[in-house]
């Protein structure tokens, strides 16, 4: 009998695997024929694997700036999804992935994920209103301060709404990859 694992655990395992990628993965091609040969349930991970390998030792914003629009949108939306599923919007903005919050609404729209885009826009507004208060906790630089920041943040109710969105984000992303593979192609 196979024991099912939670989505959060799956995300954590994928992130751990991605962080352990070898630099030679950066030399892999990401082109339409290659993408077409990858199964739907693996194509997002294959693209992200390429990005993580390219980032090896480089600033992520610098590497993302060199990537096509589709890859950037996938990276940004996957970052939001991973962080919110793991620890909510508060964690997303606390961690480095939050630096892409200003790009996230457009990234969700890129995939036609309108419910996610609208919620992200709302989360950005809430975060902007409380950023000064949350920064006081961040400056402490402790795990306890991070935990305490949840008591002050007004983002918690948005987490529940995120989990209940009926759009299938993965299906929307895969459909876009399949429909417009050139937007996910890295010239070699």
C-alpha cells in the first residue's frame, strides 16, 4: 500500500531536490522539442530545474532577467505557491522570494490564473500596509521574531483563500507551456 504524502511535503522534497542540482544541469537545453518530450506532470519541474542550475552561485534576479517571459512567470508563480503552501503569505514576503511580489500579479495573469492574480494583488496591498511593522520583527533576525510576526500580520485570512482557489494552477501553467513553448525556450 502506498501512503499518500501531503502537498507541502511534496513541495519540500522538490525544493530539496532542486537545491542539490549539479551545475552541469545548466547546460541542458530548454527548447520546444525537449519540452514536448517531457510528461505534463514533470515539465514545470524540468524548466525550474534548468533555472535553479543556472542560478548556481549567481544572483537569482540577475539570472531571471536573462530568461524568457514564460520561464520568469513560472518561477515567480511557483515561488508564491511554494511559500504560501508552506507557511502562508507572511512567509512569502519574509523570505527572499517575496522580492518578486511586484511581478507576481502579472505572472499569474500570464497563465490566465485570474483568481490567483486578484488575491496576489490584495496580498500585496495588505503587505504594503504592514511592512513597517513586520520589518521590526525581521530586524531581530530570529526564528522567534518570525513566529511572532504572524500575530501582527493581517495576511493570515488570505492564506485560507489561497488554499481554496478553484483554478488549477498547475494545469494552467502546463497548458501555456504546451500552447506556447517558445515562451519557455532558452536560446543556446
